[in-house]
């Protein structure tokens, strides 16, 4: 049951292959503190467990053994990964699919080139022969390196740094799980009952196994990726709807405030004439009213509304807000889009500087024409030295990552809508958002063309 043979050593080799494959996906997740000792501990536990697996060439025992080793690697990952179990399971399953894909591809190449007469040399229980010569060892190394690199390049990089995976559809996960473990079962049955079948038959089985592993990875990443995109689009639609409603309410409130301010100024003049109030009191009240009367004048009513509203918020929170804005340069944006774009820009900036001490708070905004483009540049101080980017956007540091981080996504959505370009940089203590929007030709220019 525990004889020293090829299968005994292959269990350790399999575990090593699995750990490398899983780490290609794990390394982008958030690690626990003390990872420098947690990771080696997990590796030792996994390799140690592999030597306790029975060395019996039986299909049922074989499947149970490999599923058991996969389970050990899953729980071992919890020792050093600081994320939810579904994210760890997702990456572990992807690693298992990758390992099995490389194994089946290696076996297929050996059979098709006739370097091996049968399949399952690793499962040999009567002697120790993991590799049948230097040629097999070279092919083994080349196949595993190439496939591991390709799968990481295609799928592994899609996992966002330090972010848990949003996996709403458990059916997809179960489907991928069924695909890869069904393939492992078929492989074990072939090795036990049909390992001496004609090599053409074995090649067909290996080819089918390769396709099943590819399907498993595709199901995991492609469908979940599309679902995440659909979730983002649906959420952005809700955000845009709320932004339009907010614009309507802000516009109504601004008009109401201006009416009230005009009435109060008129009443103050009457009080001044009747000398019911002292000049000092009237002057103080005029200064208070002037705060609400000093609406930005950029030449764009929607932009004036945003700047005036955010200036009041900045004033209340002791945040110096400076802007040099040519409002007419963004007249080609719809009113609601103008309000949404600049509201999100300034809301993100205000939120970023609020944790800072008042002396370090500052926000600047410029909007101007550069040739045939409108340049929008916003800069602010921030306090996040470990800022992580994913997909060109900073990863939100809030605990609820699924329902936050949509401010910048909404900005990017708006920029893409107008065929623009957006760049973000974080250097030192300065966060900078740069946007270029192409200015569409005027109606007169279009007609002349």
C-alpha cells in the first residue's frame, strides 16, 4: 500500500506541479502578515501530505488520492492568503486544471511521437521510472513551462491584484469543477483498464482530456469575466440614472438658492435704509450671503453648478479648491454628462484629501483647449503609499470592494463615450487625473466638409 515506486515519487511531483500552477494565480491575491514563514509552512505541509498517499494503481483510489491532495493544497493556501474561501477555491481549481492540462499535453506528445508505447508511466507500481530517458525529461520541462506561461498570460493576469474575485454564479464554478474532476476520473480509468490500447486510441483520449481542461479554464475565466462586465455595466447604468436625478435636484436647489439670495439682499438693503440693523451686522450678513451668491462663472451652466456645489463642500471641510476652467470648451457634452463627469472627479478628490491634516489638503482643476482637444487635469494630495492599480484604475481600499470604486469607472465610461483618453498617475503625495476629449467639428464645419 505504501511501496517505494514510481507512483510514490509521482505523488510528490504532482503536488509540486500543482503548487506551482496554483501559485501562478495565488500570487496576485492578498497575503497575510508573516507570509515569509506561512508560505514555506504551507509548502512543507503539502509535500509531506503527498508522501502519505497510498501507492495503489486503482482508479477509485487514484481519483480519491489526487482530490485529497488538491483539498490539502486548498486548505494550506488559507494559511497564507488573506481573502475569502471562494476566491481561494477559484484559483486552486484553476491551478488544478492547469496542472492536468500540462500533464495530458505531455502524455499526448510522448504517445504521438512514439517516445512512449503506453500511457501512465508515472503510475508504475513495480519499479521506479518517472522518465524514460533525457528526451522525455526535456519534453516534460518544455511542455510544462510553455503551458504554464501561456495560461498565466491568457488568464492568470486577469485576476486583479489584492482583490477578491466576485463569483456570483456558483453554477459556473460547479461546472468547471465537474469538468476537471471528470477528466481526472477518465484518465484514471484509462490507465487502469486500457493503458495497453492502440496508441491512436490513447492519443484521442489525451486530446479529449486536453480540450476538457481548456474548457474548464474557459468556463471559469471567460464566463465569470463576462458576468463581471455585465455587473459593472448594470451598476453603471444605475449610477448614471442617480447622477441625472442628482443633477436635476441640484439645478432646482441652485435656482431656489439664487432666488432666496436675491430676496435676502433686497431685504437687507431695506433694513439698511431704515437703519433697523447696524452697518456691521449688515456687512457680516452680506458676507455670509456672498458665499451662496458667488456661483462659478465659467460660461457653462452645468459646470458652474458643479463647481459652486463642490466649492461649498470644500469650504466646509477646509479644503483649498482652485480651478482655471474654460466652461465653453466642454459645451459639446450633454448637461447631465457634464454634471456627472465633474461631480465624480471632484467627489473622488474631496474624498481622497479628507483623511489628511488640513494643512496638506488641496485640490486643483484645469479645463482648457489644446489644439483639437479639451484637456481636463485634476490634482490632489492623497495618503495611500501602497496604492495598487488594476486595469489602469486604483483598487479601492474600502472593505466593500464590490460596491465601491465606481466613481473612476463612471469617469472612464464617460470618457470612452466621447472617444477620449484617461490617464491616472500617483507620484509621491500627488494624485493626478488627466483626460483628453476630442472636440467634435461644429455644424458649420461639418456642412462645409
